C-alpha cells in the first residue's frame, strides 16, 4: 500500500492500489485487523476513483457543438 494521501492520487494510482487491495483480500493473506484496515482504505480509494470519473463525465458532457458543428466547451456550474 502507498503512503501517499488518497486526495493527492491520480485516478490511475488509486485504481492500481485498489486492485492490489482486492487481490490481497481475495487471497486471504492478511490477518483480520489488517484486512479491516485495507478494506477501509479500499473503500476510500473507490470513492476517490468514483469522484474522479464523475468529474471527467461532467467535463465531457459540457462539450458542445456550435452552429457550424465545431466542438467547444462551456463553463461548468457546480
């Protein structure tokens, strides 16, 4: 597991760590206390990834076509 704060991770970093956690939990290599700890981090990583995906989706949805069919973007109002 990385010591990097989740909020500072890219989507790819968080997903890679989440996949490693899932693999470790599936193998059953961790003791109960460690399993609980890494499960909690996995839940936080999952939420972080979902947030990054949602943000990307909102950006894509804001891409619009002008009258001549040219793609552009509009400001996102959060």
